[in-house]
C-alpha cells in the first residue's frame, strides 16, 4: 500500500514518516492491514532535516496547495493520506491570504483531487484546538460549538465541516483530529502563536535564555509529539463507524500552566537551567493564546482509544531522550 | 444608500425587497439610519414574479456564483448586503457540485469581492437550521456544536465560519441567521427537503390533494415568512457588538408536528380541506428531515431582540391573508 504524508518534512511529519516506516503496516481502505510499500512525502521543502533515507520513501517537493499540485500528488493507489501541511497560526493571522490559500483552499483542492481519483482512501487531517474560541464554557465538551477567533482556527474548522461531508458522501474516508498544542517541539521557534509552550522547555535545556511572551499563569492544553504521532496512526487504523456522525474529534491532552512547566524544568534540570527563563508578555501572542481553550472533557476520543500523556515530567523526559540525545546544557 | 439582495427573486427575497422599499431606510455601516436610494436585486432569474415595480429597484439577472459575477455586483457604495441566494437542501444533496459551487464557493467569492472593494458593508447571511445535525442533545443550545448531516447544511456552516473570520478581520460586517424552516411558502413545491412543511398547509387551502412525504409525528422548527423578513431587517440594524464573538445566531422559532399543522388547518378551513391530505412517507425526504434539529433554546437571539411567531394558527392566517388574498378553496 502507498501512503501520502503532506507536510512530511515538518516536525510532526518527519516523526510520522519515521513511525510509518518502523511499523511497516497500516489499515487500508478495505479495513485490512497492509504492508506499507511506499510513503510519498510532500513538503514545500523548508524543513531542516529530511526523514531517514529509506527506499520506500519518495519525496515530492513543492507547494501542495498550488493549482494542479494535489492532482499530481494523489496517485490512485494511495490507501491512506495524512494531511499535515499548513501555515501555522501566527503566520495565518498575519498573512490572511496565505492562510486561506494553503490551509483552506489547499485542503479543499486535496479533497477534490482525492474525489476525482474515485478510490476513497482514508485521510487523517491535523485539525487544532484553535478551532475552539470565543464564549466557551469552563470545560469544553464534545458537544461544544466551534467559534474560532483566529484565521487559522477558522480555516481548520471549515475544512473539518467539508471533510465530514466529503466522507459522508463516500468521496474520502476522513478523520480530523483537533490536536492540543504539541509540546515539546525541537529546533527553532516558529511563527505559531503557541511556540512559547515548547520554547520555555527547549531553550533553557539547550543553554539559551528565553523571554516568555505570556505570564506564568497562562494555561496550555498540550500533547507530546510521541502521543500526537500515536494518535495519527490510531486514527488511520480505526474503523470509520467509530466516528459516528462526525469525522472530527477533540484529542485528549493535559492542562499545564507555564509556571508548572518552569517548575518541572527546575525539578528535572536544576535552578541554573530554570533561571534562563524571563517573562516579557507580548500582546499579539497573548491575544491569540488567551482565546484558546485549555480545559476539555474529551470523552468521545477516550472511548475511541485515544490517550493523553501520563504527566508533564514524562513529556519533558521524552523530549530530552528523543531530541537532545539525552544531553542537556546544565 | 444602496442595498444588495442576492436571491432577490426568491420567495423570501421578494418579500425582503418589498419590505426594504416600504420602510425606505436601514442602518448603514456607520451605524446611522440612511434612506434606501437603490436596491440592487440579483437573481438567476428563475423566479415567477418580479418584485413590485419601483424606480429604486435595479434587477441584475445572472448567476451570482459565476466567476467575476460577485465583483460586478458589489458596487463600492453598497452599504448593506442580504445574501439569500442558494441552491436548496434537496437539490444540494442530489447535485453536490452545484451546491458546492453556489452555496459555498459563490458565497466565498461574494465575501472576497466585498473585501476587494474595501468598504466593509453590513452583510446578512441566510444560514439554516440544517447546519445542525448528528448526535444532538434533546434541546439545541447556543453553545451546541454544528455537525450537519447534509451537504446544504455543511456548506452553510462552513460559510458561517468564514463570514465570522472575514468580519473579525474587518473585511465585512457579517451577521448569519440560522433560519428555522420557513412556513408557509407560497407557489409551487420546490426541491427543498422541507417543502412538505408548507405544502401540507398550502396545497389543501388551494384546493389540491397533497400526499405528505413524512408522518404526522414529524416535528418541524419553523418561522413564518413575515418573521423571517423582520429578522433579516433586525439583523441588519443591530450594532456589530451585539453579536459578541460569533456573527452567527440560531433564530427563535416554534416546534410544530405535522399532526398539529393538519389540526390547525382543520380548525381554520374545515374537514373537507384537511381531508385533502394523505400520508405517503418518502425515505429520501425522511432521512434528511429526521436529521434536523427541532427543539431549541435560542437565548442569545431572544436577548438580541429576535422573536418567534405568536402561534401556528397566526402563521396560517398570515399565509391566507398575504398569499391567498384572503380566499381559500373550501
């Protein structure tokens, strides 16, 4: 079976490609497990590191959202698509046209290209907690309305609706996951408004000072990269019926304050490392971040077998192990 | 001030145009009341009757969703837009491409044309109760998620999300109303799955037999044409702040069973008229209609000054007065 990963050079995309190659098999559109013979990795090519060399991997560099690009990507023998390519939240807020073109019209073009092929592959879509916003209840339920307050969240929520309808009509077998903020991201900070939630752990551990753009009281609903990748694979392997009348589901996560993050960092790496953090609130970031939901009761996802991380210290330990080669700058 | 009405030859569009001409004034983008100097009426031209001749009315016949059409419609001096043009629910379900092109891409083109003009007019969008669906609570709250189970409902809900974001960004001053089923519609039955809810009153009153495609137990959440037009005007006149963090609102209505409709008809027009109704359930219609929400607690809309009809008999009386010239076929 052939698998397509859009945004496959991104931070989560690379890990997902690695996990697919390591497992070597995935449930196909027929509901049976199939050997993964090829992973088509689509990316605009800005990622720093390519996924591991493997004869099964085929890189296709280019903008998936450009006219005609999706048609060229979607080979008829693709059984599963992981659609991760997106312009991140901060960038989509600052460049509306880019966000609409990539996050919204690009996703729609991908769905239309899949529909035109007529093969109805499974498709896992990386949606986001940013789809929530506005006047929210204290705890977000599975039945809570999506009233996003960012362009990124609006684009993700609109794609969810169309993915659900394309799935209902049998054009694609879609599954949208509303991802919590994924922490800890390795590498450089990006334009995501949530970038601070990783930087506050990563920067001090790598020996750099970090000025956090939100206060210690700021809460984040988060999930580790390991768990995010597990969730993508789990979503692809679930029978469509599990999703019932909505192909979109809010993933489990955990609520952690920035203060708790700093405390965990101190307990794990010591006072010297934790002292590298200062606070310098940035109104642009705060306006976006404080509009996000941070407390959920994700009953549907839990019943479907999706799981959160055990606790925040284990998230930090996994980062040190996976991304820092078990070495920190004390 | 110039006002644009898309779908202005439709059943609600005609009444809205009539009401605009009669009132002669509407709140403009500056929040002040302005005389209506011109009403631009856009329609594909399939309507049977044109709105009343009035020197202020300018008809523009054509498909608003065709490439370039929206740009031609949106004159820079338009202060208020009423966007009613749409492919109805049954048709959008049977012809997916037509529904996506008109209801979804057409609406998006209209928003983009408005944005390109840079004048930020008020825009009232006719959304629908069909935006709800799936696993719904017994009573729909303002905080209930939209998981539509029809293409029509999905297209309306997706436009709501983008309208909200375009409004948040200041490209347009949008207001989306989730209309209950509007009853009683005059004229011929159309391809809306909800067509029966009007036909069951209209056909017998006009002397024709009617085979109702749903059972007497079927519930409808409904609003009269008079109230729907009142709601469009009210929505245009409200300050944007009234909408808070979401420009979409579920309108008040009333829950009536088909059995209650028939009883009201009998009480109003007698046994002979009511006996013209037979029941012949149609699975295609039933599947769509039973997926719709019928019980709501529209607290937000009520607080904003939107109102339902007084009772169902008054809805039938208004139809006899407005559309049958006070004459029924006994």
